C-alpha cells in the first residue's frame, strides 16, 4: 500500500466515522499511521458556527484540515471554506512587513516594526493632543480573537479615554443584541445547536443558512431527512438554496415581515394556541419605550394584522391560509426553533423584527425546553465572544456592561487599576457615526483591524471619500491587501489563525481555544503584541502613565502563548464573575482539555469541564439559575442583567416598512447576501483557487418575469443604480427573488461589482445597524454577455 | 492532487440507482454505506478544480440529496504553492490609482 492509499483510506475512515459506519479492510489500524504527523485542535475561522477542526502538519507545514466526529458544534462536518483555509497560511499574497506612506497618493515604503510603532504612537498621540481624546477611534472585527478585542478596547478606553471602540458586528449583529436585551433582558441565545436534533418545527426567517452557515444547515438537513414529520418554514422574499428544505415557503414583499410576524401572533391568540401558564409566570407585555400593557391591549393592537389584512400588506405568495398554517405549525410542535440572521438584523427596524420573533416564542412557551429556542445565527467566528462579550462596541464594556452605568464602569476601572472616571461615561461613536466622523474630519486617526469597511460599509463610496482624506491617519492591521489597505497610511502585517493563540466565542455561547501551530510569515505579528508595544510608546508620547498601566500586567510576556493567556485570565477572572457570561471556569488549562470549548455561564473549572451550560435560565442546567432561584418553585429563572424585574417582555411593535421603498424613479427592491464559497469581502476566500473558480465574480439574480419585461437574457450585463451609485453585473435569470426584486452577492471587490456602492446607509435607531438588506434601485440591460475576470486587490 | 473524503446523502430506496452511475466514475471510490442513505466515498482527482466538477456530477445523479466534504488532503498542492510553482490567484485587472 502506497502513501496515496493511506491517505485515501484515512479520508474514507474520517467520512465513515461521521455517520457511524464500520468499514471493512481493518482500515482503523491503517489510518493511525497515515498522513499528517501532527494534528492540532482548534476551530474554523470563516463563519459564526464555530466548527471544531484539526489542522494537520507534516514537517511543520499545514497539509490538511479535518473535522472531528464527536464535535458538539459541527458533528465533524466542514464546508469548503473551512476545509481549505489552511492555504492562506503561507500564501504568497500575505502581508509580511510594515508599510508606510505619509500621504495617500504616495507608494508604500517598507519600514521596520520600531519605525511603524513609533509612527502609530506619534499619530494617535498627536491627534489626541491637537483635537482631543475623541478624535481617535478603533474599528475592529468579529474575526479578532477575544484577547485582541479586549486589549484594544482596554487601551482605547482606559488609556486614551475614549469609547470610540467599534467593530464590524455593528453591521451584522447589533440588532440581535438589541432584540435579546429588550425581550429577554440578556444577550445571546438561550439554547444551543443541540436543540436542532430535538426540534419538531424550524422557522427560518431572514437567513440563507444553506450558504451562510452550511454546516448548521447540514444538521437541519439531517434532522429533516431522518424525521420527515419535522416541519420547516422558510420566510424569505427570495427562494434561496435554503428554501429547498422547506415544507412551507413564505415569500413576502421585502420589509413586510414585521406585519407577517404580528399576524402569526394574532392567529396564535385568536386560535388559543398560546401558553397562558408560561405567559403568566414569566412574561409581561410592553409598548412604546417600555410601558406595561395587558394581554387585551396587546391583542387589540394585533387587530391591524389579521391574516386577511396582512396578506394584502405582504403580497408575494402570502395568503391568510399560509399565515394560519405557519402559526399553527409554530405553536403546536413539541419544540419550535427559530433561526435568523442578516435578513432580520440588517434592517432599519432590525430590533423590532427580532422582538417580534421572540414574541412568538414567548406567547407559545417555545423556549427553555429541548428543541425550542429563538436562536439568532451569528455571521463571524467571534462577534459574540470578542465583540459582544469582550467590550468591542462603543456602548458596551467587557462582561456585557453598559458604558452608561456608573457602577459597572467603575467595576471595570477598578479591575484595571486605573482611576475612576478614566473611562468616559458617554458611549463613543457607533460605526456609522464613526465613519461619518472620518468624513467630516472629526476623527483624525483610526485603527482598522481585520476588516475592510471601504468595501463592507453601505453606501461605500461616501465613506471611502473620508478615508481618502490626507488629514485622517488610517492604520490597518491585516493579513492581506484589501480595499481598505488601499486607503491606509500604515499597514501592519498580522498573524493568521493557527499562527497565534486565542479564543473564539461562537453563536451558542461557546468559547474555544485555537493555539499557535505554525509561525506567521515574514515579520507578521499577533495583534496582542502590536497593541502592547504601541500602548507603551503611546504612554511616552502623551506622558501618561495610566496608558502604560493598561498593558503593564502583560509586559515582557512572550506573545505566542503567555501573553494571550494573561489577557484572557484578566478578562475572565476579573470581569466575568457575577455577570451572565461568567467564564471564570473556562481557563486556558480547561480549554486545552476541552477541544469543543465551554459554554457560558461556567463559573468554575470543575463545571466548565462538563462543557458548561447548554441551556440558560433552566434550573438544574444553569448554575446561575440555581444560585438565583432563592426559594422559587419555578423551573426557569430569567436573571438577565437588563431586566431587573426578571421578566420576559412581549413587545407591541407595529409594522414599519423599509427606509427606502421603491418608487417611480427606483422601482425595484434590491437585496444582497453571501454565496457559499466566499466570505465577506473575499480578501481570504478570493485567494483560495478552488473557491474563486467556483464563484469568480458576483452576479445579479432577476426574476424571469422582470427579465422578460426588461428584455434581459441570462448572462446579459445589467446595471444596478440607486440614489447612491451604480454597479454592473452579469444576470442570472432565476425564480429566486420575487417579482419586483433583485438580489446580488456582495463579496466581489472589483470596482465595477462592489454592491455596497449602491446599498442604503439608513440604520436602526436603536441598534444603529444599517439596512443593507433593502433599498430601492433601477436596473437596465447595458449589453449582452461579456467576458469577466475575477479580481483581488494586491499591493 | 487532492484526495477528499465525502458523505453522500441519498434516498435510501434509490441505492442501486445511485450506485450504478457512481461506479462508472473513475475518480470515485465508494467505501461503504449504512443502509439509511449515507454513502462514504473518496474522490481522488488531479486538481481541486476537477474535484469540484466531479462533486457536481455526483450531485446531479438522481436520488442524491447532498454531497458533503468531510476531509481533504492536498499536501502536494500546498507544496507547489510554497515552491511558487502554483500561484493560487493572480491580478487580472489593471491597478487603479488612488
């Protein structure tokens, strides 16, 4: 048997182990000696699912990735992105040395780290001296490790005395945060992926999880295939690859889902499908900004959303009958699990849309029991762990502490050993305000870490103008050139996944450790080292010893393991105790023993070694619920920090349409989303040949009726124009988007195909999350098919 | 030359109809199944591009619901990238000036 046979049999065994098949030929023994010399346990890097995997090394080089069959997140499955990202380790396009230019029309010059850190410190200190503390800003990412986000925000808040700390989760998850806090009093889902295998009904709304979360979708697929009686409802104006699983597809006019959700609530109450005991025990009804109302008033408010009235509002295939069917399936199943993502969150009324999904669960008691949960899917691997929990947004400090709460702010200052009052009491600029501040020249120095706002912000051209200003210093830390590094003064090369050590916290409150397995290329460094060295210089530039104090506990620690562990220890041990995301038990020592990670709350190491809390708020399953029960005879204790009354809120929320509805000038709805093979702005996946070949450029999906009306044939070039800009794509004529709507994939970084030049930058008044998903446009055929080539930004 | 391990989910009642065309695909080896609609297969292809094509061909077979990749080995492809013999992506548009 040659080496190739060994590898093939390893592949077969790995696949067989997922489905419990015993293969012949005694392959189990053979596999033990096959292929990689070392396997290093960690997580995937390319979405919010948190797939557990192992990186295979041969002679110290990455040669393979594999799933692990007993994984609690992915059951061993990986998607193509997750299977291939090892190719980015050592990729020839990697940034490997600091690059600088004083003016943005100059070419970059390679400089040393000493020079780079001095420049970064000088520019930020200079902005603070000349324009005040709020003239500097940090814009991070849901892909940064928790240790990185935590340390950046610590230096910015405690050192530079500004809450101008933001991250790209503002663009994707902020509405989910607002929804969880206002409905349940606590951020992040109550249940877990494990509910998928128990659910009898799935309500998928605003999510094309078949492409955006393919591994979780595979769990749904398996559940449905093995239990055909399980019902799947898919609510989406577009028939997507996710819709193939649905028993019932609800296709409604974009933005009318708020009416649809209210109509389902109306049916639930009208047909007495609700759970009066659950409502009496745990819920109160709320209206406006928090006025308590009673059930009768709530019910009366839904009379505007009878199935008949709502069908007229929603259009599409929505009839009174399908609304009733959906409501009945939702309410009557033994366990209903809702899953949603950007179609709900990236909306002007994103928080309200989240509230209305939660309402259905609260009315029916579809919560806190196996298979029942209101479960927001997350887009990035550490939007939850790093940004939502670690203090990565302008209004939240570590441990889910609102900035505006004096006592909580002082807890953080005390933990850091800095004077009280050092952290400003006022939240900083949220993402859209931050880049507006750049446009206006109010933000003079901005650090953009591991994300590309020049491509990912809505109405991107408007904000690129600001980033081009020569009086705004733009610093980018990244692994590859992007549309944003094109606008930078200083580019600092960073280590990639498995080239550094740290924790990701995925969708289901699960923190997982990925250790360094290989060296970063060239002079690339872990961000935690960069921040520490920068802060020390910053302290000297500004003559402020408190800045130095923010990194003092980490002085001299080697950056590959000791430094991130010390940062994690500070965060978890000093700032999560007594909070709902208690991670004190999830030490590096425990995480190294638990390749599946730990779900919070996990107050002790002994408890964390069980895996942590699968379902929050349930006595017997959640140690905080047990502790907080205090003589209660109820099975659930809703101790969420945002609701002092420990109640769950059923909100009266009226239907409000999109910020920009189609009109005579721009008569078509525009929406956009992910394609399975690409991630965000494709700066990584665009460099993996198999993925780029699969989808070399974005295209526009057009309903056949619209295409016929406009004389558009498949592959014709079609211009999409809004009030903000225009782009051109090849046409795919398909029964996907409903009539009067087009859909575009958003990953493409080609100047002619960047859809965010067209999208809408109106945002939710509560969450400040922009309405990427709905805007008005007009389309026209500009030519027949044209040869196109893929494009990736290079230096 | 990548090697991939796959779980192919099929209509269990259509097992013979699925296995027949798979047996004619030279790059596909079916190692076993569980009788409930899960087939374990290995794809040994010259290039990852070719593997994508074969996956599409399998997915198009009647009775196949899903072709799920669970393992991939591409050591030689990585080596060729490291050696500079294989450049995974290339600039195809002229540089745009700031």
